[in-house]
C-alpha cells in the first residue's frame, strides 16, 4: 500500500509506502476548532515513514490528554495536514481529507467521544472511546 496527498493549493504534499499503524476520528475540542467540523480524521504512521515536501507550519497547543500536540498546516492555503502528539512519540498523524485517494482512509475507532457535540455524526460499527483508547 502506498498513499499520497496534498493540501488545497498543492504547496505541501506527502507520500508514505506503508499502511497506517492505526486510524480513527477524534472528537476532542481542539480537533473541532482546527478542522472547523465535528471531528478530525487521523491516520497514524511512524514519523520516519512519511516523506513530506513543501513548507509546513506547526502550531503547538496542550491537548485534551494534557500533553502537547503539534498541528501542521499549509501556510499558504491553511489546509490542516499533520498532527504530532507528544503522547505518541515518533508518530505522525495525517488528516485523511488531504488524501489523493480518499478511500485509502479506513477509520478503526472514534476517540474523545465524551467531547462530541449534539450534531456530531459517528459510524455505528466503530469502537468508541470516551477519551484515548487504553494503551498497553
Ligand atoms: Zn496549501
Ligand atoms: Zn482530537
């Protein structure tokens, strides 16, 4: 499997040749703010498996986990592209809306569902976690 994607203006693009380690929809408040929607999509890859070209600007804030999250976006068109959560070292999240082939995204779970809004819509078949899934 190989995935690729780019921002709205095309200045930032990426490729990755391995499947995501996991993926899901995050309903936390910061994902609502940055996506302008009810949740954000995230496909998680080992950071060194993703090749990014173009200038990415990162904004860092404290996430619902209490740990810092860096969110990467295109400084020209503002498209949200990447997430680097301190809680998962060496992992990079890619926003599925930026994919070249949108059907490459297969969400496996909903997380931070305790933060979801009344107008949020979730797929019934996916496991739901009120916050982060339990880590082993
Ligand atoms: Zn752009
Ligand atoms: Zn989130």
